[in-house]
């Protein structure tokens, strides 16, 4: 599991803060990946990563509003240092000149990874409210996977790669 959290003592405020951090990390990573794709003139992959960042922002904003309504401006007790790539695509997922399909496949793997995080945490949760929240978050990851799969249906398969496409040009010594 990509978290350093004691799930057995997690309260609802901390669980909401943790979920917000997961969404924020994913949003930041998608924006970072979109910037990289734009620098390498891979517009379709960049466009998809920006759309995913927007989805993560919306979900994070919804969680923030929920947290504010329940706990106001109470100080956060969990930090981003307690998490690593729960929902964010790994840096090793990205390649130069990615196709839109490859970007979607990376996003799908990230959504599957997030689902697994919530599934793995559930047996360790003692608080019933936290359990309900994590079940909700787990179920949302299934919906996110379905959205990515639906987007992938409209994208043709990538052509087989030609190994010579990745060879360096000869350089004079």
C-alpha cells in the first residue's frame, strides 16, 4: 500500500483530508504529465491528461466542501508525506511521444491502483463513517475506470512500434 497511515485509528476528518490529498496529488501529476506531453508535441495525450486533472480537481473540490461542512477550518493532521502515488500515475508510466491510447492506459492503471488502495484499507478501518467514506471512494474509482474505458473505445489501437523509431541518429565523434 502506498500510504504510511494508521487506518485503525483514522477518524472521518482525517479520512476526508487523506482523500483530498490523494485527489490533489493525482491532479498535480496529471497537469505535470500534460505539460510534458505538450513540450514533446503530443497534443492528444496532453489533452487527455488535462481532462483527467480536471476530473481530479472536481472530486477534490467536492471532498473539500464536504470536509468544510463537517469540520469547518479545523487543522489538518495528515500530510502528503503519508502518501505516494495512491491515484497519481507513476512517473515511469509516461513516455515521450505517447499516444492518446497510451495516456488513457496509464490513467486506467492509476484508477485501478486507487481502487486497490481503498479496498486494502477497508479491513483496517474501525470507524463506521470512515468505512462508508472509503467504500464510496472505492466505488467512485470503479466509475472512473469505466469512464476511461469508455473514452478508450473511441480511440483506434496504436500501430505496432518500429524499433528503428527509437534509434539515435549517428553522431560524428
